[in-house]
């Protein structure tokens, strides 16, 4: 198997590397925007006025679409799609596998007389019935209950991929429980819309809708496809399990924001063209910190559409990379010794009147509005920090968090020293009614000056998992392979819950006779006092912060099993049920799925590590050792004992070291096998995941260390596993 894989290297002309696949870019990318999307403009062209208005009402107001309207939309979608060469359609959904799913059906329909037509009805548009038996379900359904339903989500536009019309959809079980990322996200978005709109009535009664927005930043690695195929660990696990670090990694910081290699630029050009066609507003591209690591970022969009676009983007990136003889890596930590990849989620709230609720205004009233949503967001994170931590937990992200390239597992909030001082001033607000002098001081000298304060205070703390960056909060701890929907579901749920509680408290104070502004200031003052423990302005990587966080009562949930155990806290279960996001059974099922995935990932990694160490590292080392033994025998025949001992000293030392490390690998693999089997025998998912985390994973290191030691000695024998490691980072 290894020999076959290493043959892949022969396809790579190392002297002149790959030839560039040059890409022609239109003079105006904007002309391509949404050409493969059933966009609002396209709907105006293809739909009747009645159907168009019905769709717009469904998108903006959440109203139901009547069946006769669905029939009109289906025919219009088909006609538009067929005009672009489409032959099939699919309900495109996001099951709990971490990838997207699709089942293609043809428009083709036979009719009498040996003829056929293309047909697509409202029934087919609204609902499909894919087999749900093989998707993760966490015990929600049995194998014999295979039926699942996909249902059209009209708030996310249909699009064309190749010759297929893709219809964004939710996915639920036969009994109605959610089996995907989209359905709970839509519920969370509705909850925060309602809660934020209610709070906005204090400030602007013209606001009738609040839309959460998301701007994600996707980091990724590109590796030559031939080099990728020569590494079974990369192919099977998405990361290198063995291999010493390259001589030159990121020590010189010369890759970050550097000139983009021509071959990579051609990939990026074609990727951006495909993004434009599909309505993904990609605007930023650059080299990231690690060699062959890059980033793409779009403009902000409504959360549901942004999540769909990110999932779609990851699929497009893989396809385009293949055309340019690259393989794309989304693993959070594919290589030891260099930075891993994240997917920063920039979150904010926007009104239908055009305001960003996390952006300060030009007067005290607007700034009080800003402070209301700003402080409530901090309070939400303070109350539900462990739930937010659980939402970004995975086996691959565990390698990245706190590794001097990503925030630590301790959830804290960074707001900047100037804003922190503003909150300290608000903390001094008198309990109850405010004096005229205090009102003036607050409105003019504290609240009124917020825009001036933020003008030079929008820097970000890269060590903070939740940082305010001027007009949004950046959730920096999300992993690069993650579906944004999970963290966004949590973020919008906890924001909605907190805003609901805030409204109740303010209304209660108003009923006691306080004026609206006084009531708001009083509630915000208490929130600031309660949230001081989670606000941190320093270095999140430092040991001092870990100690300080413990004193403050903040959890440091370093591993996925620890984080997921917290997810089952009654407080969080009740939150989801109260907000209408999940029932208890759905939360338990999702928790079970994530724990099983964690255990399975570690199990696969342990198998691959053991196989490579035993079947490639050891045989190669023994072959080299045998050559050394023959060399020593030859020296002994030629030279006398005195000269022989001097001349053969190095060879004898290598022979001994090889034997010692081969023995360590054999013992290590045996221990790993026993620990893995013991972990697999545990039926409880939480305990099984803990066993893989605490007993199986630690056994990787002795095998790695012994293998690395052999690699340093047996360089020629293990060339594709060692020197080629440096070539992964070649431009």
C-alpha cells in the first residue's frame, strides 16, 4: 500500500513543479454575481406578482406559502434552471455529518405515447423523502424507521451546481425531530428577531424586524494532490500523525500577507468566479501565517444565508482545488509545529431600518441603544459560556484551542480598555431615580462620547475567544472544519433569552415609576456588576490567566468530552426548550452524536498511527539496520579490533538506537490496541469519549517520539515521510 502511494510522487515533476492553470477573470466580477442563483431579481422576471410577493412575505415575515403559489414557483424555478442547462434537482441539506447532502432527481417524466416531458411541481419543491437511515440520529430513530423529510427553506435562495438545481432545505425525522443544522438555526434566528425587536421599541418603534448577520473568515491549507496521496495519514485523518517538523516552517513570518504564489492565485481566481456565480460575496483573500495556509472572507450576510454559503463554499473549494492539482485541508491542525486553521464568526444584529445595533450612534439616545445590546450580549455569554464552548468542541479543534494561534478553551470577552472604563462609569449609576446632574453626566460625558472612544479602539485581542471589534463581536474559537450553524444557533439563542429577560426587568422597573432611560441604566448597571468576571483584556495564552480564570469561577474545558458533558446541564436543556430551539430528546441526541464522532475520530487516528508505525516505519528502519549490520561486519573483516571499535562506533550506536525505538513502537502499538479495545467496549458515550481522551490519546506520543527518532536516522528509507514533509510547504 505504501509503495503504491509513494508512486504518486512520480506524477509530480519536482524540477519545474506543476504547470500553472491560468484563469481568465472577467473585467467586472460583479457581472457574474448571482447568475446561478434564483435571486430576487430572477424571481421578479420569472414569477407572477402574486407569487413574488408571497415569497417575499415568507422571507421577511415568515408567512406560509400556499400550495398553488408553490406550484407557480416550482414551474418558474424549472424554466429558469433549464434555460441554463439543468437536468436534475435536489433538496440540498446539512445533516449532522458535518458535510452537505443531496439526492438528485430528474425533471424527466414519461407520458403516454412513448413521449416524455420535464416536470417539477409544488409538492416536489416543498418536500422530499430521502432515506434517513444512515445519517447520525443519536437514538432518535431506529434503523427500521428509515424515513426522513427534507423541506424547502424559502429564506435561502435556490442555486445551480453543474446541471443540478439545488434547493436549500431542512431535514427532520419521521417523528418530527430535527436531524440537521439548519432547522434549529432558523428557530434561533426567529427567537432573537422577536426578542431584539421588542427591546428596540424602547428606542425606535419603526423597527419591525431584527436580522442577525454573520461574516465568517475561512482559513485552509493547500497541498499538492500527489504529495497528499502519498500520505495515508493525511488521506484518512486529514492531518499528519507522524513526521518531524520541516526545517523552515513559519519562523520567519514571511508567508503571512506575503505575495500569493501564482499557482495558488489561479486557484483563488477560479474560486472567486464560482463564488460570484453562486452569490457568495467573497471579497478578501490572503496568505495566512503557516506555509501554504490561506484565508477567504466574504461581506456580511444574514446568518442563515451566510451559513449556507460557507457550507457551499467548502464544497466548491474542494472541487476547484482538484482542478488545480491541489487537495484542500480544513482540519484545524493538519501539521504539528505550525499554526492551525479557524473560522472566525463575526456576529451582529441589523434592523429593517438599516441600523447595526452593535455600532454606536451620533447621539446619547443611539448610544444607549448600542450599550443595551452590547451589555446584553456580554451578559448572555457570561450566563452561557460553557454552552458556547460546547458549540465549538471537536476532536480536531482540541488541537488548536490555546495553542498560541487560537483562543484558549476559557471563554472570556474582550472589549478594549476604553469601553471597559465606560462600563465602570455606568457601574456607578445611582440605584433608582437619577439626579438631573447624573443624567447630564451620563448622556454627555459617558454615553455621548462612545463613538470618539471607539474611533481608535477597534483593535482585536487575538487571544480572546469572544472579542468586540468596533461594530460586531468576533467568535474566534470556531474551527475551520465546523459548520457555522452550531455556534450561531447557540449565539442567537442565548442573545434572545437574555434580551427577553432584560425586557422583563426594565418593564418591571418602569411599572415602579422609573422613567425608561433610568430603568435601562439601572438594569445595565446590575448586568455590568454580574459580568465583570468574564471580561478580560490581557493575554489569554498566559498561565496567569488560567489561574485567574479559575479564581473567577470560569471553566477551562480543554477537551471535547469535558465541554460536551457541560452541554447536558439542566440549565442549558431548559434554555433550549424554553426558547423553542430543541426539546430535551433532540439535545441528548445531538450530544450523543458529537460524543460518538469524537470517539470515532480518535479511534481512526489510532488505527492509522499503528498501521503506519508497524507496517512502514519499522520495516524501513529494520532494512536500514540490516545495511548497517552488513557495514559493521565488513569493517570488522578489514580492520583490527582497535580501529574497528573507533570506526564502527557510530554504526553500532545507530543499530542500538534503532532496536530500542523499534521496541518502543511495538510496545506502544500493543498498548494502544489494548486501550482502544477497552474504550470501544464502554457503552456509555460520555464515558467512552473520556476513555479515548484520557487513555487512548496519550499513547500516541510515545509512538510518535520513537517514530520521529527513527525518521531522523533512517532518512533515505523514509524519504516520502520526512523530506517530502518540507515539500508540502513549497510554493
